[in-house]
C-alpha cells in the first residue's frame, strides 16, 4: 500500500469518526493558493478544520507530531480563505488533528 492510499484510508476513517460525533463533512481535501485542509466539518454553529495524519506505526513518533508550525500557519491561512470564499460565519472555529495508525500486532496472544 502506497502513501496516497494510506492517506485516503486515514481520511475516510477520520471522516467517519467525525460523522459519528455529529459532524457534517463540508469539504474533503480543500485546496487554495494558501494551502490544503484534509477535512472541513460543521456541527451546529461550529466549524472545524481537520488535519489527518495517518501512519503505519509509531516508530517515528505520534502522527500529530508531524504537524509543525509551518503546517499550522498554512492551515490557518487556508481556513480564513475558505470562510471568506464561502461567506460563512460560525460562532466557533476549531482546528483538529486526527491521528490514524494502522498497525497490526502479530501473534498478540
């Protein structure tokens, strides 16, 4: 399985998790000149911009540790662009990171 397929699996899992928590998925892989956001979801008067990090295991640390200052900067700029483009107003704007780790534990018991 390649990294793109791994990423798609992780984004689908994250979208399903958010939907189970009552979110509506507004956008997947939203792109503009400022950057890219994996998922944009809304629940009530709240909009959430979601970065999904998927890894095969945690040998190189937790997936969320890959979200550094530069990525946060681009996500925030992209979120502002999205809200202005859509002319939307939400009472609460949030930023989430969803970690997905696909790790098989062989001979676990």
